[in-house]
C-alpha cells in the first residue's frame, strides 16, 4: 500500500493553515482596530465610522491573504517577499490619512481630523502587523521550488 507523499501532506497542511491565518488576522485586525477607533472617539472627533473600520480591516486581510497565496505559488522566498511588499504598502498607505486631512477621500466625506489621522495610521500598522506576523511567522516557509521538488514522479511509490 502506498502512503501519501510528504509533499502532498505538507501542501494540505499549509492550505489549511493559510485560511486559519487569514481568519486570525481578520479577527485580530478587527478587534485592535475597533479598540483604536473607540479610543479615538473618546479622545476627539472621528470622521470615519466603525463600519468603515471593520470593512477596510477585512479588505486588507483578504488582500494580504491573496498576495501571500500568489507569492507561495511563484516565489522561492514567499515570506521574505511578503514582508518587503507589506512594509512598502504600509509606507505608501501612510500618505492616505494625511491626504484625507487635506481633502475628503471621497465625495460626501469629511476631511480627516488630527484624531482620525492618528487613529487610521495606527489601524494601518495594527492590521499590517496581524497580516505580516501571521502569514510570515506562523505559516512555515516553503517555496514553490521546494514544494515542486517534494512531489514524487507518477511512477514512484512512497513507502512499502
């Protein structure tokens, strides 16, 4: 009787782990961003709603999960690339709240107050920490080439 290859078992374990990491990152992001929002509303006027916070927290997690899945398929160093891209995105996103303080970020929206700018910057960092931390540290590093080399040829039998 043949045993499943370790490559297949590893892929199955990782495929279960990515959704788990996404769920934990989503939950962590929502909880910490909600706390930041509540603290911001206690300290000053917030020009965003809690619904905005929840929706955009989940959008960030879904985007991060999609990027991570793609990087694992095509890269030899998916965790390293995820960190590099994630930090670059966080740096670029830092400009968003500052720009929203100068002009509304969409039609009908208010300009961001200083409280909102500080809170949203902290929310970006919080979500980024959850996504990058869970996807690059909690999930084992396995590159596309390592997974390809661990898949047995069709005529090979693993085990006895």
